[in-house]
C-alpha cells in the first residue's frame, strides 16, 4: 500500500482545520453542533473535536443507499436519536466528498432546521462531483479517483484503523 497522507500530515491538516473553525466560530453564543457522517468520519471527527476550543456538541448520521444488483436505490438518512437542531449552527464532518449526492441530501435536509450549515471534509475529489457541493473547510484535495483507506476509511470494513491514509493496492 502506498501511503498518501502520513499520520503527521493528517495531524497537521486537522490542526489547521481546527484553527480555522475556532476562529470562525469564536464569538458564537451557543455550542456548535457537529454532525458526523458515519462510518468513515469517526476518527477524523474525534481528532478534530480535540482541536476545538469552542463549545460544541456532536450528533451522528448514517447515510446509505439500498441497492439491487448494481442499481443504486433511494438514499436513506438515519439520524439516530436526535434530529431537532432548533435553529443552531451546524458543521457537517465528512471523510471524503465524491459525487456530492449524499452530502447534497444531508445539507438540504439540515438547511430547513438550522441557522447555518457548513461542511468540513477531510478529503475532496473535485473531479468526481456530480452535484455542486460547497466545502467550507477542506483537509486535502485528491486529483483523479484513487481508492483510499485508513484513518477511518475502509475497504469492506477493513483498514479503518490505519494511522495514515493510503492508496489501496499501491496504485
């Protein structure tokens, strides 16, 4: 496996993102609500939360598409226990922005019940976007479409625990 982003590079990117978020939300009167897109974002979200000095809370969402054969089905958003954001400021945390379709659905849903909603993504594959997605805070931009694993990202539920992000197969 070829290492794309070392543990040190990831730490520096997360620290940079934390600094930007702290600056942008420093005068907020209510805690920032972090919405973590599961499963791939959980390690990134935990590390980012440790960089934040502003008050924040966390919720989780699981997005899945049911498939029959090779046909993508309807997107299902599972908010778990809470979905009432009461006009709060929300920051969605995502591991990788590919087509943007899932995030578009999440952000559209959130905009109806939040004061503001922004997106923080560890990785962005801009060449893969099918719908416009504004990424307010981005760790890294990936050119092309490498299949990456590690730091929460998986292949068939494997490789999530790697401390770095690598390209599967070394390509």
